[in-house]
C-alpha cells in the first residue's frame, strides 16, 4: 500500500486549486505490480476525511508494508499517516522515501519514530527488495539503498546504482489514481484531463539551491523518444488524458532528442497539449517551433535572478542575455513563458533584488513566480547555512511558504526579505502592460484565465 501524504496546511490555507498527479507513487506501484506485488495507492489530498479513509483502506487490504513519500514540507504529515497505520497494527512495516528522507536519513529516523525504513534515492528496486525481505521474513539490514535502525543507532547502507535503462520501466500505474480529481494549478494545463509524465532522470548541472543531488542525479538518463510517445499515446487512448505536465529537470539538454520526440509526437496527431521545464541556455528557436508543432503550450524557465552577481552565487551558469533571449524566442514560437525568480540569494542587497524585479518586468514572461531562497535539505545552500548556524526553522512544514524567510540572510533581515517578496509580486502583476495582456487572454480562454486570476489573488492575499 502506497500513501501520498496531505500537503502541509493545504486545507487550512484553502487553496483555490487542486493537486498534481503524484507520479512518483504511480511509478513505484507499477514496478511492484510488474514483479508480482499487489499494490494500491491512496492520495490523502483528494478526500475530505483522509485519515478515516486511510484506516478503512488499511483494514480492507491488510498490507504487510505501507510506503510513504515525502518532500520536505510533507514529512510531518507522512509521519502522521504512519502513526495511524501503526496504531491499527504495530507489526506493519512502514517505509518512507522521497527527497527529504533521502537527504536526511538519520534525522528522519531519529525524529520520526514510526518510520521503520528510509528508501534512499530512486526507489523502485530498493522498495521491491524490502517488500521481498518482509514477505520472506529475512533481514534487510545490508540491503543497498536502505537506512534503518540497528544496534541502537541509524545505519545508512551504501547507495544502490541508478537504473540505466529507463525504457525497461513499466508505465506508471495511473489507473490506480482518481484522475478526475487532479486539476492542479491552472497555469500548468491547457485542457483537462491532465497528468504528469517524465522522459528523463538526472541533471548535469550543479546549482547550489537544488537538492536533486541526493538522488545522485548528476547522471542524466533519457528514455527513448518512442518510449515516451508510446506512454503518452497510451494515456490518451485508455485514460482520455489531453494534457501532460513534463516534470523532467532538464528535458531540453539534448536538442536532437527533443527534435526526434517532437517529430514523432506530432506525427501521431493526438490533439494534445503539454508543458515542460527548460534552462535558458539549452533552447533555440528551431527547438521551440518543433515543440509548438507537437503541442507544447508553455515552457517553465528559470532565469532566477536579475544580476550576474546573484547568478554566480548560486552557480547557475547562465547569463541575463540568455534569459532575455529565451523569453523572446518563446514569443516568436507562440509558446507561453513561465519564469521563476529567487529572492534572498547570498550576498544580495536591496538594490540587487530591485534589479531582479525590474529584470522580470523587462523580459515580461507570461507567468512569473517569485520565491525566497529556501535552504532545502540536501542542497549546498542548506549545508552552508547549517554549518554557519543560519537555519531559522527546522519545522519542515514551514517550507510550504514561498514568502517566509527560512534562513538568516548575510545582508538583509527577515522583514526586508518578506517585504521585497511581496513587492515583487505587486510590481510585476499590477503593471498596466501586463494587465492589458491578461485581459486579452481572458477573452481567448475565460475559464482558464479565471482560475489563474483566482490563484494569483490567493497568492497575494496569503503573503500579506
């Protein structure tokens, strides 16, 4: 049984939009099923009485192992769900995986007593082997990719090698999810129903704010273009999916791969829409036009800052000119641009952040996201802040708030950072030029635009 925990404080915040498809648990479920392990998925976010349903489902299934996944803001609620399971049957094995426990396995097992094991990094093979140990009643203490308690302390085993042939993985078990309930943020889809998909794993870059390195993801691996298109076609024909959110970190790194993928997808004439993330230094107009022909409606870019100084501080390895060019070729290709920026990069002054805000307005993406730089466990930023005693909060569910200072800045106060965060949103979204653009878009897509407006209003109100 696999459980996706409640988003921390999501219901209390009364989010005006739904939730994204948890592709991670669907992928694990498919792999277990392929190897003869019966598996069910419960996403607690989709139900008004989630823990009552968890107890009912646990009683009905009687699983030997219950798995949870947890990003940093979700770890407390994952443990709360584990407590419900242990209360019903203390003998059941509970295991947690995901980026947070992979980054902090000792802290996770020391702080959260009701997790029995941590799966480190990619979970498919390790989780399968752990389940086999449980069913065979053998000791998994030396199993690669696991962290566990042994002899009064936490034992972290050696890493398991990454999966090399991603084509060999089964399609994620989306049929075990309630797809009609996954709507997500309106800026992430063009039509419904929608789902997440993934063509690659890994990232060859080393930005200091990113914690993906805990997966050992410096080794970039792609599925073949044909394998990805086959999965997309399967989703359209069997589940009626019409929109795909590609969750790859660096899908556009290999131009020839992208061109092959787009040519093959376009040839299928599936009438689909999709979006993807890209670095501003990996795309050109030829690639974007090919993506547009294949149904891509939006690219998520990461300019991150408006000064070369800040970009260098996070080892982003891009230039301001490349960010400007990325927005320009997006417009020429007819693809929406969705850009993210960070505030509070080490060494930044008020003047630097004002330059970032002005730069965002200058390049004028269609959608923008600002976030205070957060010290996520596993990132170099976290390690530096921890070593220097600048971590302000280790109550992990606080990491849900993008406008909440989580570490002491070397120049600016918490109040200054949070004020600049609010100013960034107000300055960008209330420009006459931008408001006129959204009015035009409203008449083209009134339903989608209404949802985007509602989400932006919520963001502005919640940050005050």
